[in-house]
């Protein structure tokens, strides 16, 4: 499946169903940028390291809290 060509609604469904992680999606997008950007020169500043921490933080926030 080409994640970069998949509609956002489907990507969201896959992430909610835990069939795809946000980190996997980010890796696919960063790979596409690395492949395409030399030809189109569209990215001015790529904050890949900052983006890499965002999916982890989002996943931690979305997990149900255990009741003690």
C-alpha cells in the first residue's frame, strides 16, 4: 500500500485500528520527501527529528489510562 497516496480518512482509520502506527506513516512520508524533493525543491526546512517525537507523544496521549 502506498501510504502517501492513501486518503487521510483511510490513514486515520488504519491508525485507530492499530493496523498502522503514526511512526510508520511518518517514515513513509519522510522517505517520499527524500525521494521527490531533490527534483522539486519544495521543502525549505525539514524538521524530521521534531516530527519523529510527535507520533510517540500522540500515541501516549491516546492510550486509555488504567484504573487503579
